[in-house]
């Protein structure tokens, strides 16, 4: 079982950072890689033609290992919105078809679907959980499965809900999508890195992840698994780097029409980003060393006392099996004002997010049981 990995980060002493879902802290190894790259940029004579490709190649390979795909199925993109648009631009609608999203989906996904639906005369069906049920997950998942039918062109959901952490049964949803001929797009930003995912087992057509949260990467980089259905699509832009002759600098103006095979055609221009790419590479290497399943187990060992505590004070957390161990949002007792509580927590250097009446707590390998005790202590005092 993993033990605390706090020594691998540069967090301020005394800070209880339970907000990885907002922004993951930087690993020392990632920071060092970034600094080394900045220094290397002092002198361009050190920049080799292969540097334009090797960093991206390594990152694509490492991400492939994390989500179970070939590196040729991975594109490097700047943001999740870019990834959704890349895929949706190439999605043909069914006649009088529909797109499915979940209630309160993250705006980048929602707006991308909304534009696609408008441009393709499709309707949007928004699936909500049964708000009266103790388990949102159960009702939400069954409503989702029921909604996917032969009229469904596309389902776009997050792997876990970004506000509450409720898990979706991606295997069952993927299987239903394939059966109904619908494309399955998943926003993995709030779980990939901290929770295992297998794009093949879940029959996902596109998995889009910002890297600055659970992949512990830099801001402005995202990664996308884009499956076979889109391998002949048209990318949003025409980067010279995505052509079959790109690595032969002497032949660039022979204007090769053919894109590199697989998902690489969707990689954003100037993806090589000599400073950020080595940082992301270092983070991915570390995550693969820890493994996402070990991160879930470690988070579970820390969140158990908190879940007990929440139920003792009359609050609620999502029960198994729909509870993500690394991100969850307890519903607090009615007499707690979440905005006031958040202020009090911050005064005690405890950082979480509030999402409506929920307190979103996120846990990663740099957290320790003292972080959870400090959180429970302030909530108790507040009560
Ligand atoms: C589920 C989810 N997707 C995506 C993002 C970031 O989106 P973008 O890369 O489009 O800025 C966030 C940020 O909080 C998120 O929680």
C-alpha cells in the first residue's frame, strides 16, 4: 500500500490542501524538468530537429499506458474544449437524433455539445439523478442507460461528476452506446491519473483530459485518446507537424497532403512546447509508478474517517459503488452554511471547494491523515 508521497511535492508546511480537483500541485520532478528546459532554451543551437517530436512521442506513449491504448491513438491538445470540438466537428448526426449529457456537466463539454446540436439540428437530452434518493449514482446510471437509444448520436459525460464525484458505470454506458450506434465521449479530467480507466474495456470513442489536475501536469496541456472512428477525420487546424513528411526538415515544402496515421492529426500546432512537455512527461512517469489503483486505495484509507464523521453529524455521502475515493462532495447538515464554513476552513489553512450546498473534498497522495483531522475539527467547531 502506498504511504504519503508529500516529500515529492513542494507544498507549504502547515497547509492542508484538499483541493486537487481545483488544481493539482506540482511535483518536484516536474518542476525540475521545467526549470532544466527553460535553461536549455537559452541557447537555440542546442535545439535538435528531433526535439520537436520526441517529448510529444514520450507523452503520448505514457498516456497510452495509463488508459490502455496505443500511442498512435493519443493527441496532444491545449484544453478539453479543443478536444471535444476536434471530435464533434467530425461527427455526423443521425436524422432527428439526439445528444445526451448529464445535469451540471462541466461547461466545456456542455457548450461543445450545444454547438454541435445546434449546427446539426439535434436535440439535447440532459439526464439528472433522482434528487430524493440517498444514492445519486444508482438512479443517475440507470437513467443514463435507459436514455441511450437508436436516436442517440452521441453521449458526452465526465468519467466522474466534477462537482459531486459520483461515478458513472463507463463499461455499461460504453456497451449501450456501441449497441445503439452512438459515439461515446468521456471527459476524464477529474479522474484519469487517480482512478484506473481502460478505454478498450469501456468502448470509449474519445477520452479527453486536462492535465493540470489528476495528471499533475502543467496548465494549458490536455491529452486525448481518440479512437478509430475518428482516425480519418479533419483536424481543427493544419499543423505542418502532423504530416507524414514532418520529420524530414529538408522536404517540408513538398506539401504532403497525408496526415500521420491515427489520432496524431488532432495534435495542436506547436505541441512540442519545450518547457511544458518535459514537465508533463515527469508527472506521467510518476503516476505510472504509483498506479491509479494504488492512489484510489490510499485515498480510501484517508477518507474513511471523514465519511464516518459526516454520517455522525447528520450529513450524507454517496454510498458504494458510486463513490470515487479521491473526490467526493458530502452533503452537510442543513444548519451549516457552506460559504461561511469555507471561509473558516481557509482561516485554518484548509483548502477545499464548495459547489452549491456541497463541500467538495479531493484527496491525493500528498495528503495525510492530519489533513482530514484538521478538516473534521473545524467542521465540528463550526457546528
Ligand atoms: C470535468 C472538467 N473538465 C474540464 C475542465 C477544464 O476544461 P478546459 O480544459 O476546457 O479549460 C475542468 C476544470 O475544472 C473540469 O472539472
